[in-house]
């Protein structure tokens, strides 16, 4: 089963996404802030990372940049999860090294497509 | 269910906006209460999970309600309008989060109900789908509210927005139609026909809103799509006179939409004007090479906007006339062919066509032309 690391600080979003992805056959690990996200990426070496962009401690852009500059983790595909509200989030996510992005509210079929493209 | 539009309210005031939002919020709360009771009293496999999820929907809805009251009670200026400065990106984000939760948990309840072996649970699927629909309705109301407030904003970024530290927010704030008072207004001459149905495709609510208002003022009929897929669907159902297409969009971007339009023989004659921000010249060139008619840069100069659209429409009108003419010509030719075959047996007709073809068809053409001229 492919392993996905979900980095998301909002409890409800985390709950919803992890449950639905587990039902689709993914093994899910959770990180609740950017710092934890970077650490777990290195520790677990997941097959894909879903990174919320607005995180406490370390934001999603910084966390992604660190993951992408670490030799051990740089090949792990990262999908940015951006809130619709912020203009420029998308461009910033791609500039930080994200392989793709998706906007909230999450539409599961759309997200699954993107995940499957990168795995 | 009816999706009432905030924009269609005759008096768009704070009172009306508030009520429009309160109604679906109350609806969700009522239904969740009823469903929770039903689940508690019934026997379901996933009872615990269902009650937990319903509880989460209730909490999210209550949170949304509190936020809405906050916006409408405390962020209102003395003259009764929503204070745009305090309606920051954070507020917008906070309004959307609980709505996303309402939608997400309803969807999960629905999925569980549909997959369930218990018929009692499956019966509830419709109820959960209703919840999800109301959730989507709430989301579109919130988005309308946001673009309404943004539309009233003077085009300068608020401090709160800058604090959110997105470097592109300035660009976003200025991607409105700027009015340059130094340029003379081109008067509407009798020859200028601001007529036609336009389709504006842009993922940003504020851009769609502003463009459609501006173009509407010039007399165009404007419809909007918020993504490429919706645009293509709308184009399949109606013929637009021009498409205004944003390059940078999520999912299906401007290039992909343009490629789809060019690939469809029914659509490729419809002119497309690409809309681009300043630093995307490469993509603009690529679009024109792919068949776009023209491009417009943001921020829009209203004079150039109007001129380019009118030029595009005029070109399309000429092309449409030409197509109509050619079609009529073809019909006349077919009529003449039939007539010839009525008079002469086919092999002789063919020989005649082979030998004296130029003479007889010239005569026929000439008659067709005058018939057409008379018609025009």
C-alpha cells in the first residue's frame, strides 16, 4: 500500500482527508506542523507528501523547500494543498518546489488523480 | 434546490446579505439535529461514527454562524456597509474553512451510507446528499459575498492582506480594471456596435465580476465560467461571439482550453482573446501561435479592452456572413445540379458538364449571385 504523509494543522481537514484516503487504500501518516512534516518526511520516506500551505511553526513553503533540498527526501513528490482565499499561493507553491497543487475544498476524485499521476 | 444569488437582490445591503447566509445555516442545523435523533434511535452499523460526523457538521455550522454574525455585526461601517479593510484574507479563509468541513463530512456520511449493507443507513443517503448540496450553496454564497466586498474595495491592498505575506497579493489587488482619466473617452459612434455574447473564463471571482460589469456597461451580454471544464460545457450548449480566457487557472489552464476549442470543428471558429498578467509574455505568444485571436494584459485599459473586443466581433461577423454566403452558394449549386439532372439523363449531363461546363455553370452562378444580392 502506498504511503502518504499528510501535513495539515486543522483537525477536521486532517480527519476528513486521512479517513477518505485510507478508504481508497493508502497508508496515512500525519504531521501537524511544518517542522514535524520535515522530520517525518526524512524518518518515514513516504511515497508522496500532501502539504497544507498555511501551517504553524514552519509554513508549507519553507517545509517543502527543506524537503526538496534534502538529498534523502528530494525525490518524494509533494502536492501543495492551498486555500482558495490566498492569491499567489499557487505560484509560490510551485516556486518552492511542489510537484502539483490542489485547492480546498478538496474534491477527492480530483486529488486522487493528481496523487496517482505522481506515484 | 434554488440557488439564490446575492447579486440578484435588488437592494444589496448588509441586512439582505446576512439573511441570505443565515437561512441555509439554520437549515443545516435543523437537519443535523433531526438526523442525529434518527440515528440515535435507529440501529445502524456505524452509529458511533455517524453521530460523531454529524456532530462535526453541527460544530462547523455553529462556528460559521458565529463568524457570519461577527462580520455583519462588528465589521460594519457607520453607514451600514461591510468594512472592507477588516474583511481581510484571514476572515475569508476562516469563513471558508467550516463550510469545507460541512461539505467534507456530508460527503463522507454519504459515501458510508451508499456503501453500507444496512438498508436503514442507505436510506439516509439522500439526506446526506441534501446536506452536501446546502454546503455547496453556502460556499457559493460566501464566495459571492467575498467578491462583492472585494468589488467595492478601492484597488489598494489592505494592511491585513499584506501581513499574510503573499508577494503576489499586490499584483492581485491591482488586477482590476484601471481607469486612466488622461485618455479621452471614445464616444459611442453609430458605427460602433457593442453587441454580442461574450464568455469570460477566469478562476478568480473578482476578475470575473469586474470584467462582466465593465463589459455589461458597454452593452455586451456577458456570461462567466470559473474553470476550463465549465467553459467547454457552456460552449457546447451555446454559441458565444468571443471568449475571454485567462491563461493561469488550476485544473484545465488556458492552453488546454484553447487546444480543446481548436480541436473541435464546431468551436474553432469562435475567437478567443487570452487574458494575461504582465509576466507571461511567453505563454501569450504560445497561445497566439496555437490560434488565439489576440491577448489582453491586466490591468485592463478600458479603451483597448473595448476596441479589441469590437475588432474581434467584427471579424467574426464578417466570417459568419462569409460562411452564410458560401452555404447559400452551395445550396444554389446543388439546386442547379438537380435541375440539370431533371432535364437530361445523367450520362449526358455528365458529358455536358465535362465539355460545356464553364459556360453553363457561369450562367447558373450569375443567376445565383443576383438572387443572393437581392436577398442581402
